[in-house]
């Protein structure tokens, strides 16, 4: 199927090259593999597909990164997306993953932080919720050998800006408060943004973006709690993770009680090679 | 569940979730876009499970890309099979198209070059997918806006060649036949006459958007009269086949979409089932 591959590569290259400023196909595009009809040239017919491709992928990022769009403004956001997509065309069968590399693509720190949290929301929205471990299960284990998993729909991330407050303020009218330390946001990553942009303050934030009852929440974590959870997720034993966190016994008791109540602790998803 | 009893269905779409779960309307069956539910958790799967308690669900995919030059995506197939086990779909459909090459995905249903060699290649991949998924597959004719210079045959000849070699079913999209006939200047009734009627396991109807030089398959309008007229002819030739209304953009209320879908019944022949088809094969399997 060399001929078929060559044809598909040619068409794919033509569709995925950047559109002109007027959203047209580049004039230099060779389209002699497309037959004209009595109304349209091969170029015009291929241009329909090129526009469909670009409008579809731009729409997808538009929906998945509303806070980034609010931060940058429509024009800068649009230019960023076009540049990103030109360098990182979709490599997955699902559009859900289209923006996965956008945070690392962005140079500006504040914008990158916002993109990181919005990507975390996309993951938290439909990653798995496994059967949580009961407190009794934890008490029975030997910390020296015991390994724990963290719910896949709990996404741990650290940023240099108060992105959680920024996003919550953007969606103030839709926000619901859940618990003293958590702030509820809408259940879907696809949501509207308000016109007036709230401030994005510089501050070190250790954050869990997580899902409970099909709603997404932000939960700020103590840096030591963040280290503890990250170490557990990396597959360290409970004893290693506790040492790594450098937390006090009282802190550890409080956090484990809270994590258990939230159902965040599970069995490790894959057995650790050392165990 | 008896697939031969399925009549008029609707696409399961997010704006209707609440209405369906709360009101539990009488509806023949729902078609889901498989890829929207090929995830590990969250609301999509919870809604799907609730729907499955009440309704028959048929899976319709948009990313198998059976016409790709590349081999089938094993990751996609594994996730698809996991969903098949969850839904117990009586058959599964995807498009007779390509969409990605060399690891770059267009997320579009791109037209095939209509040649003998490509038909053979595509049929082989459909058989591979069918063997792996262990469920009958129906392939859907896509709407298209371009044709390749290297085409050796008509679209309906290509479709027939593929499904006969693959021994699979056809999801006959009547709107797509109409859209493509207008864009390429062929007779849609000749298309209908020439497809293998006994392989038609499902039909799609939908609305479209007419621009100056081209018709786009937008699924954002009621079904227009020329498509109903073609549908009547399709039912005459293929029998009463499970039919689904696609309405994917500017989606009105559930009741409005449902009422539009039920208009299809006007064209059904009393007591006339489809000839031996994918649906019966699914029933036997």
C-alpha cells in the first residue's frame, strides 16, 4: 500500500500546514491529486478539508483552555494555538489529548501555570476512580513494605501562581464551595468564562485537582503533604514516603485521616517491581 | 435483546442526558459515539451505565479509520473492545474512510481513493477488526467534498467491493449519499440501487447545510425533503432497517429531535422486515 500511504501523507501534509491569514490553503500547495468538478477546482475542494481540520482542532483547544484564553485574550490565545498545533499536530485518536503538550510549549510562566492546571482538569475529569482503601486496611500494613496508590483522578501539580483562585474567580457564578479547603468548579472542563479577568497572583501553590461525585475540585496541599502523596504515587513504600515528606507525626495522622475520607488512597495500580 | 426489533433510534448527546435520565422517554434505542466513552471513569461512563439499565445502546465510532494505510491502532481497539463488553452492542459501526497517517491524526472522515487495491486493503482491516472485537461491524459511507484523480470506480462500487470482501454490514447514511451526490454530480438513486441491500444493517438520516458551491454534512438541521425522499427509496429496497437520526450541532430539545426521528416511521412498510442482514447475524451470534 505504498501508493495509498503516499497519497494519504500528501493530503495530510496539505491539510495540516498552517492556513493563510485569511484562513485559506497556502497558494503553493500542490493539489493535482484531487479531481476538480464543474464548480470547484481541486485546490478549492482540498481547502474545505484544510479549513475543517484547523477549525476543529482550534475549537477543541478553545473549549479545553478557557482560563488560558481569558488570561491571554482571544487574539494571543488564537496565535499561540496555531503555533502549537503547527508544531504538535494531534498524535492521538482522541481529541481529549490534543492539548496535552500545550503547557510545556508555553514559555511565559503565568500562562504555563494556567495551562498546566487546565490540563490537570481534563485528566481529572475522566481518569479512573478505583475502590478506596479503608482506614483499617492501612492500619494492618507494615509501613516498611507497604505501598499505596493514589486515585488516578487525583492530579498532583505545583505552580507559581494562584491558578486555582484565578479559575474559581472566573467561574464565580457557577462555583460551589465544598469543604473548608476545597473549592468546587463545574463538572465539565468545557465551560464559559466571564468577560472581566480576575487577577492572577504570584504564589507557590501545591495543588490537587480531583474529582468527587463527578465534579472537579481544587485542594491546596501543604508542601509536605504534596511530597508525601507524590512519593506514594512514585511507588515508594509508606515508610520511605513518610521520611521523604519530613512531616510531623501529627501532620501525618491528620492528612491520612483526610485522604482516607476523600477516598484518595487505593491499592497500587501495578505491583511495584521490588515488592 | 433482539436486535431485529430495533426501530427508530437517537444519538445520545450531552444536552439530553438529564432529560433522558429523569423522564425516561420511550425511545427505541440510543447510538453512542464510542470514543466519547472510551475513558477510564467520570460522568460519561456513569451516564452510560444508567442508560444501559433502561435502553439498548448501539456503538458508532469515528476513529477506527479502517481505510488508513497504517495498521489498526491496537490501543484504540483494546479500549473499544472494553466498551463493547460494557454496552453489549448488537453490532458496531464506523466509517469507510481514513483519518490519520504516520502518527498524525486529522480527526476527520477523509474520503478513500476508489481502487481495487485499496478496497482489498480496507476489507482485510475490517476483517481484522471484526475478529478482534468479536462483534459484527457495519461500515458507513461518508459524505465527501473531494475525489481523487486515481479513482477507478464509483463510490458505490467501492463500498460494495469492500463489504463483500470483508463480509461485513453497511450502515447506509442516506444524508451522506445525498450530500455527496450533489457535491460530485452523481444520481443518488443509482447509488441506492447498486449497494448490496442484504448487507444494510442500519441507516442514518440527518440534515445538512447548502453553501454556494458545496453541501456540508453538518447535522444541525431537520431532515430535508430530498433526504426523506431518498430514505423512502432506501426502505423500499432494503426493508425496515433500524434507523437513527443524527443531530449533533445546534441541538434542540429531546422532544423535538425525537419527533423528527419518528417521522421515519411514515416510510416503513407494515410488517416488512429487512432481508437477511447483519441484524439477523448479530441475533444468531
